[in-house]
C-alpha cells in the first residue's frame, strides 16, 4: 500500500478512535463528579476519586490530540493575512533566540488572505521553529518563505485545484534519515522517547493543515537540513 494511502487510513482510524475515547472519558468524568458529591468521604480512600478523575482527564487530552491529527478539532476560522502572521512569528522568534540562530523572512509581495484559525497557524509556525532549533543545536539559519502557488487538478498533493500560499520553513540542522522522515508526521512517532508529549507536534500541525483545506509536506536528508512546506488555500482580499 502506498504511503499516502497508509496515512489516509491512519487519519480515518484516529478520528474514529478519538471520537469513541472522548465519549467514554467524558462519561467517566461526569459520573465521577456526581459520585464525589454523594459518597461518604469517610468511606472512600483519600484521593481515590481525584486520582481517577485526573486519569480520565489525561484520556480526554489524548482524544483531543487524536482529533487534531485527524482534522476534527474545533477551529476559529476567519480571513487572515498570512504575511501578518508570518511577520509576527518571526519577530517573536528573534526576540527570544540567541544571535547564533539567524531567522529570516521572505514574505509575499502583497497581502495574502486565507480562511484559517489564526492562533493555530501561529502555533504551527512556532512548533516548526522549535523543531528546527532543536535540530540546529543552538546555531544555524532558519528561513520562512511564502509564495503564491497555483495548483491544477492533478497536483501531487491531492489538493483541490486553485490558488494556494506555500510557506516554506527551512533550517540548516542535521536533517533526518529517510526512515525517520517517512514517519515524522505520524502521531506518537518521535525520537524523543523520554518526553511525555513527544510525537504529537508535527502530526497535529499536519492535521490542522488538512482540516484547513491544505497540507504539509516534509523534505529532509541526513546532514542537509529540513524543509517543511505548508499549503493553504487563498481567497481574494
């Protein structure tokens, strides 16, 4: 089965599992709330209900991450100027990064409007920057470049034909081996095994792009850095 078909099947499965998990854990937390109001505190081991509630809430958080990957998270979509979001993202990065990391921006020559969740788009830029910074080990170049791209009906990304903005986020980090790059957008896949939230950043960003009518494409090679391309449909200002 081609990689694209595997990913499509995984996205569908994740969405169905997320829906069921959310229903289950929401019911559990609701019943625990009612239980805590009716039981005799002297008859329940200290902290038992609270601990079960915290565990159920972690289950809800997991279902929300799966929903994001599957493109089923709630979005606050509106008309957004991509140039403005990019510019703010780069300004914020420059304020907090050391001078050893050079952050550059190549914006569009004019306003570029997309119907998208502005907060989640900004968070996506920051997530990609965080990954790039980690790969550069404190020194290197990070470039954000935006351009208008017309896509025909037979485009390689399976997107609807039309005009898109392509935002390329490229770094001079260590890059990824082919087997790592092939799985980088999968949920729960990470080389950071010790981190509790590892494996969700890129997958959730990809889910957000899919839900917004676009996609994410990753290019990387060992020793040659990584470039992530974000495609979003644009509308006339």
